[in-house]
C-alpha cells in the first residue's frame, strides 16, 4: 500500500502591496539558496489586482503626488546590514529605489527617473518599482522545483478556523484552505457611521446638499471634476500630508502650473479648472513643516543622530525608579507617563543637539558635562512629584545657564565690544565662533571672519557688512532654543484677524523653507527636529511598545505628541511646501481660520469658524484629509469585522493598574511575533499581521523599507519568516519519496 505524500505547505498573502513585495524577496532568496525541490504553494490575494504596488502605492496614481521619503532611503530587499537575514540575493537582483531609477533612466530617458539620492520621487515611480520587483521575485520563486505562486484578484472577506487549517473566504472565488496566512493589508478605510469623529458629518451630508468625502484616497476616485466642480469650494480637515495630496490633485492635477517667481520661490498659474477655493484647517492651524535637505545621506552611520540623553537605557532606568508595575497580557510591565517621564528628556535632547549644531561638538561636550548631575537626578526619580513644566525646567537649567555664559563671550566678539577671554575655558571659543559663523553665513565666509577673531573691531565690521543667505540673526543670543516656539511658531499675538494670521503664516513658511534648504546637519532647528523625532524614533517606540505607558498617557501620546512628531519631522518635501506657499499667496488655498478651528454643517453647506482669527468660511465639499487609523471594528472592508466576530482576533487594550480606564488604541492584540493572542494568552501561529494592525500594541509600524539600516520593517518580516521556513523544510522533507537524500537548506 502506497502512502500519499503530504500536500505542499500552502501560504496565503492577504494584500499585494509593498510588505508583500518585501516578503516575496526574502522567500525568493531562501528558495534560491535551497538545494533541491520544495513543497510550497503561495497564493497572493489583492482586491485591486495590483500585485507589488497595491492600491495605496499604485503605479497608476496621479503624477502630482510625492513619496514622503527621499529616493536614497527606499529599498525592497534585505542587505548586508540586516541581522539574521539569511541568504542574500545578488546585488543586481535587489536594487534600491535609487539604483532602480538610475537603470530605468538609462533605459527610457524619462526625467521622472533621473534622481539623485536626496531627491523626492513621485509616488507612482515607487509603485512602478514595486511592481517590477514583485514580478522578478515571483519569477524566481516559480523557477524553483516544487514552488508555485498564484495571483488572485479577489478580496478576502473572512477566515474560518477549520482546526487543522484555515479557510479563506473571498468574493467571487471558491474558499481556499491554507496552512499559514500573512496579513499585509496596509492602510484601511473606516466606515463613518462607525466612527464617532465622522458620524455627525456623514449624517449631515445625508440630509443636505452638502457633500462629505470620508477618505481622500484614491484621489482620482473621490476628487474628479465630477465630484468637485471648478465653481465649488472645498474644505480639508487636516493640514498634513494627505491635504497636500488633495491640494496638488485639485490644482496642478487639473492643469495648473507652478513657475519660478521673481525673487525666488514659486508662482501659481491657474488652469481655470480648480475649485474656487480650498479651505484648510486643523487644531494647530499649521501645515506640517518642510522636511530639510538630507545631508546625512552621504554617510548615515556617521551622521544619523544617536541620543546623548534620550536613550533606551534612560527609559529602562526610569521604569525602575518611577514606573508603575502592571500586568499587560502575560507580560509584566512598569508603565511610564510620557509627558512627565520621557518628554523632558526629549526637550533636553533637542536643546543639546540644537546647540551642538549651532556652536559645535566642543560646546556640546561641555553642555553634556554641565547637564550630567541634573540628568542623573531626573533618572533617579527626584522630579517624579513635579509637573512637566517644572521638571523640564530643572532638567535643562544647567545647560541654559552655560549657554547664556557662552552667548556673552561670543556676542562680545561678534559686536567688537570684548576681546577673546584670556583665561582658558572648558570649550573652544574659536571653534564655537567658526561653527556659529558657518551656520549664519556659510563655511567660506566663516573661515574669513574667524581669522579676524584677534581683532574684534574688524570682526564686528565684517559681520555687520555681510547678510545671511538664510536670514539668520547675527547674535548668538538671538538663536536661543525654545520648545514652545518650535511647536507653535506663530504667537497668539498674530491670531487677531484672518489677514494677520495669513501674513504670519506666510512669514513663517518663508523662514521654514530657508531652514529646510540649509539642511539637517547645518540648520540648528531642523537638526534638532530631525535628529530627535526621526533618528531617535526607536527610543520612543521602546517607551511606548507593549503597554509601556499608562492608558491616559498612551492616549495623550497618540493625540498630542504624535502630532508634534508629524509637524516637526514628518512633513513634506520642500518642493511641495513651496507649492503650498504659492497657493496661499495667490488666494486659492485659504488657511485663515487659524488654530482651534471648528466645522459645522448648516443649511446646505459646511461652515468653518476660526475662534481666534474671526475667520468664517463656507464650502460645498468637506474632505477628511487624514489617513484613517486602523480600527478592525469600523473597517469598511468585511475581513476584520468578521475576524473579530469569529474570535480569531481581538482588539488590544492597555489595561493600566486599574486606577484609570483602559485604553484601546485600535490595533490587534498580538504577541511579539505578530500572532493574534487569545484571552488565555495563547497565540495562533498560523496567522500573522504586519503593518497597521499591529499599531497599538506597538508603535510606528508603518513606513517603506530602508537600505543599509537593519530596518525594523525587514526585522518584522524575518520574525515571521524563521519559523515559517522551518515548516517549509519539514513539509518538503515529508513530501520527498522514500530513500531520497535530504538536500542542504
């Protein structure tokens, strides 16, 4: 009697976008390095049929949308920096986006692909590369004996636990039984009827002639001229990246043109097909700030910031001294209050990096030295009973005192009122002077002026006779760092009228754009924001992940501090922001509502009120210009609500210690390997969720893969891949005919 060989191990991807492409690359590398046949059957489901790019990163999206990452910081495959990657494909088979674009430009001559590492690519270019590489990795997999890949244009609507396997139910296709499911569904859209923020807007739109667009994407589906006619007005809730996409699609996407303006910047030449006005408003009343030119890209290992005060060790020490002991699932945790315990370190780190950039590394060493005692006391919990403002002030006071003394010395030299100090100081006056002059005037002028340091009157005359290309003040004391001014650059004294606020916004954006053009290593404000809120994002994750904050603090982190992060360090390219400024100047984009704007429906229109500026604006179409947070219960697609109903997943909750209500941020209850957890703490290892569904229990799980970074996106994939590959080898060994030698893995 012959025993039937086991069926191939069957894997289903749900979602065919970037994360699927990255995972296909790892599978292709593992399979290519395997000697001998395998028994692996791969099925990729995507409801749009966009395999590789997916809907959000579609290669067919409007050409006016930019990727929010410079081209040199996008990869599609593991490289030599990735810990535990396993076999790597040949370099030619794993190009970065920059390398792919260079090859594409050589083939086509299309200027869309003619990009340097620090350039910002169009989003459709990224989509084209994803599609191309997905196809390449699919072909590699199918070339190996015993491996099959099936592409299914279908929406998975349900998963049924059949005991020995999982059954995938999809629209328009027979159910499919599989051994493993990798959920890489990406961004989702929530039903406004099940979303408290949007429900009143949806209700008003249903009973009036006013229209509400609960999700802007895909732009071409929701914002065509049939949806928004040229004579109509549009209101955008939100002033971040999605709003920029909406604005550019409604202007440049309708034939308008941006042309160089006299004196720099851009002017907008309308096509006549734009909406009459685009009103933008948010709680802050501010657009996200322009991302700086990335001077770190030449050598990331050298130039990306490493924390001096804001470190994972500091977070761990605070947990021991001030953390509240709780049980989160099966994990023991000591929860922190982000605002009281971690945020003061953020402010200290920003101060330190700001002055390091302004006055040089020698000054930074001295500022670190004078801050050490206050820093140690803070980590020991000596400020635990104080409010955030007071604790932060105590923590940064020694640094500020030292900076004030440095300002006196340097400004005396710069003004010609004092000679260089005769006594030795614990920091280099000449070095600090040269660095400051470099920031203000540039390296060539700084070298010439620093040579005059021994003759203060001549130095002062040289400084007075030179203008800063970035409009910097010429006194060190005029460059003092302020957290409050960083995050609220337009003071309340400028909120007195729509005209005053608009003028202040234009002035700030002009200044911000000059800072961005200077770069993230030379401009102190951009260096501090980029270095702390981007480069040290893993430290923030270390503080937040797996219930690291109390429930109320976790909520505040997402509602308040993530907005600070987005505004300071996750804005759009300078080119995009120059276009926004041009549209404000020509009157097409209206930001006059200012901070704390409120929108309401009345009659057959929407109305927004600026409580501080006094602006009142009406419009026809309200657009929710924000990416929706993942919410499995509110998802417009049936899959996640069905998984909840069946009990295959549940929402994660931060329980705290019982002294305050728990907090549900929206993501699923997953273990560290991204498997869903049952009430008893057991994990279903057949199911894995990467990306937005893990947002909640973990922090910042979004983003494109980065090269030469041992990036967390690839590490998440490897966490899933290692046990899965063992299962592949076991099934393949069982499927071999008796007496056949096992190949090498």
